[in-house]
């Protein structure tokens, strides 16, 4: 990978695991553990867009929520500018939270239906003690709205008066209003139509260039992820299976899961015939203890070793990381 | 088969919703024909009337507010708009089946899969419970569900989304329908599962020779599955052609915008995506001019004055655009170069 060595690491995730306890339904039944994330480590460089792809239930949203401290990790650390987020306290903690913001998938449920757009945006600033007076916050809310392509006429509207694309713009404006450094976008465009999707994606890119933001972009749409990301992480059942540059992963996928995922994308033209790598069955349940490679039950290249050991992420040269015994 | 192989013919369909706030013209002039054993795709944004079109064919509209104002729907020589409720019940399920977007909500959560399938089969076929049970197991095997006998005893929540969608498809093919309407069948599913379900639909179509009406907003799915495709915008058919023609020579400016706004996997360009500016119109106010005029870069005065008719430009290729009606031709990408001084 080019010039990653001299780029500044803004966030670093080390051996992050997140388990959820599933309460027993029957009396005396032992509790079960759902392993949403197991041993996830990666770095986020300043100013880049890191794409995270995976199917539903692979832990990508849990990862996003851990990054913005909505979940407390079971083990492992998340470093923001070389400091552990969960060991910070008081003003430092608040400062760190201000710098890492999130945009959620559903633009309908992430705005309070009883608050106007300007109130929702100004509230975020008030929480973080930005702006001298209510008037100044109002003015800054307007500036944020104008930055995302809305206008003064949209200031005093309620969420139901906006279309889906506009509502997502208000969400973006709210995140921008407190000048964060990192924005975690959890499927920000999947609830939108194709033509509106393209508008919002262009907006994301424009803001990034203007403000030198860092994005963590979570999605299951492989076309959009490729378009917007610099590097891509592919997740399966709570683990990273492959990590490389966006270009590289699409040209030369190594992990069998990545190959299957990429070959499942619908074709780009009616003339295109794609060779399909099929995976049998569905994603196994993340509940209970895991043994062996998470893909072992579905993988066409499964070996005896895959059922016994969990493969670790290994560098296959040029920073192309993959977790598969085929490449050892 | 009345001498031809057209299974479904829809002509000038207009479905309006009557509400206190006005008349919503959800479908305002849609025409297409579907041949036996072929697949047609309907693409469009949300609110463009794709789902209302399919519900109109199934006559599943809420009778108090929705009304089919104009047009005709002919299925296998029978006028569907004249059927009685009793005949309609027979039509739905026997001749025509529908697969909905969310597999989890189309099954009843409190009954076992087997119970629901047997109930459905016995509603349409006069057979014993035992026979219906066997037929259901057979159908589940047909759609590739492992341990079909065991799954008959499962509740919907015990199955994954992809499995539930397979159960729905199994229910649909039980009665050997001539037409399957699939309303966004894979939108709620993951990519790998989506590919499995689409392959299954295709395989079943080859085996049972049914026609499929596939409603989707994903053009990739259209390229993979469909023989012909209809593009809808704000309740109108804007373009209708066979899939390869539509891909190679799209004619309507909206289709161009739609094709351009998808990020391409093969290109590595990081240029800004081409977008269609603005948002779709309010469907209560449409019907006097071209619905796309406020977002179209090629707009001219005539577009604001009258509704463009659907014209057959080449055999089988229909376009509704004033500026693409055979005499006039637009060139994609050349925006208003010579018109500006005209105005």
C-alpha cells in the first residue's frame, strides 16, 4: 500500500471483542453468549474512507456502535489519537465523543418527530457547549443545513415534512454541526432510492474534501462501498476475513468468502456472464462457542484444519491481509 | 392459448387513490404485455407506481380508497376487471401468485409452515390433508430446503429470511400458476442469499414454464433475470423495451439518469456520480404535463404543456418523451446546446 507509513493513524482498534448475553428462557438454563465481534484489530488513517462490508449479522453495525461508544467492548481497546476511549473521563471524554459522530441507516427514526430540523441540529451543539448563545447556534445550524444543500426554508420544518433524502441530509448536517473528525456512517444510503442515493454519496464526498474528514462507511452494497472507500474490510461472523485497498480487493480477492460475495453481485449489463462461486446454506448462528474457521461449513475449499483452528489475519504482501489457511 | 402466447396484457391502466387531501394518481397510464414463460421487470423509484401496478393486476387494492379508473387487464383471455370476488379468489393462487418483499411478514407467525402450506393448497385444490401435506413437502424440496419434512413443523421465526422466502416461493409454485408476480423479492435479503433466490426463481421458471413479473429497483437484478423491462416514473411508463435494447440504446432521459447514477464496479473512477437533480413530483398534481420536466436537462416548452404519449419508436421499443418521438432525436449527454438561444 502506498504511503500508509507516513499517514497519521487517527483511530486504532486492538483485539476488540463484543459479546451479548442472551438471557435464558427456561428456569435453570445457563446463559448463552452471542459473539458479535471477536478479536477485531485495524487502524483508521486520517482523511481516508474505510469501508466495512458484510452480510446481516456479521457484526458490522456492532463495530460501528463500538467506535462511537454506544457499546462497551467486552475486551480489547479502541484508541483515538493514541488514547484509550474508555479510560478517558470528564472533559476529555466528552471531547473525544464530539470528535467521533455517527449517521444511522434509517433517516426516519433517527430524528425526533416532535422537533424541528433547526432544533435537532442546535441541540447537538448545546450538548457539547458550542456556540455562545441560542441565536449563534441557530445561525450555525443554518450554515450546516446550507452546507448539505438545504435552505433557510427547511429550518423550521418537522421530520415528516421532509423526503427521505432530505432527512438524511438533516442527519448529516447535525453530525457536521459540531465539527467532528471521524464520522461513522452505518448504511447511510440504503434506505434511499437510486437517484437520491447518488446525490447523498456525492454530498459525502464533497464534505470530506472540504473538511478533511475521516469516514468509516458501513454498507452491504458492494458497488457503493467500492466507489467511496479507500480501504475495505470484509467481515464474516464477527471476524475480519480480508482487508486491503478498494481496488485491490475487487481485482484480486483472496478469501473464499470475498470471492463468493463479489461473484454474487448482480451483473452490470445483460451481456455479462459471471462465474458464480456459490456458498451453501446460510450464515451460522453467532451464539455459543466457536471452533474453527467461521466459514468452514460453507466454504468450497474447506480442509480438515479449518474445522479445528481459527485462522489469523496474515499479510499476503503489500498490506493485503486475509484470514485463511489456503494462503499459509 | 387463444392462438397467441400473451399471458397478461395491461392497457392504459389508471389506478387512483381517493383521499381527503386529493386524488393521488398512483398509476396513470401503464401498458405492457407479458408473454408466456418470459420475465418482465418493472423498475422505478419508490412512489413510481410499480407496486400499485402489480396489486392492480392481482386486484388487491383497498376497495374504499383505490379505484381502477381506466384501462383493461386481460389475463389469458379473461378480463380481470369483470371477475366477481369468488372468481378472483380462484384466480389468485390458481393462475397467479404473488411474492412480497418481506418474507417474514408474509407468513403468519403463529402457525407452523406445514399448517400454512396445507391450508393454502386445500383452499385451491380438492384433495385430502395427507395428499396436501405430501405435496407441500415436495414443493419445499423443489425450492431446495434441506430436511423438508422437519421444516414443515417449524414456525416462521425459526427460519432465516432466505429460507422464509423459499417457503413463500414453494407456496407460490404449489398450484402451478401461469404467472408469478414478485414484488421486490430480494430487497430484504443479503447479496449471497439474493443470488440464490434469483437462481431458484429462474430454475423454477424453466421447469414450470411460468411467466414472471419482477418488480425491483435494482437494475442489476433486471439484467440478470429479465427479457423485457419497463421503466416507470411518477405513475407513467416512460420506457418499455427488451432488456438488451434498453441497456444498449436507452432513449428516455430518465432512464439515462437511472443508468448513470449507479456506481459501476468495473470502473475505478472517483469522479462524482451523475445524479438526477431534484425529487419526484407530488402524485396529486401530476397529469397535465410531462412528469419529469422539472428534473430533465433536455426540457423544452412542449414538455410543460402536454403529457407525452407512449410511442413505439422501433418494433418493441416504446418511449414516452416529446423529444424522442421518432422525428426528434436527442443525443445522450448533449444538454441544451442549441436550445438556449431558442428560448
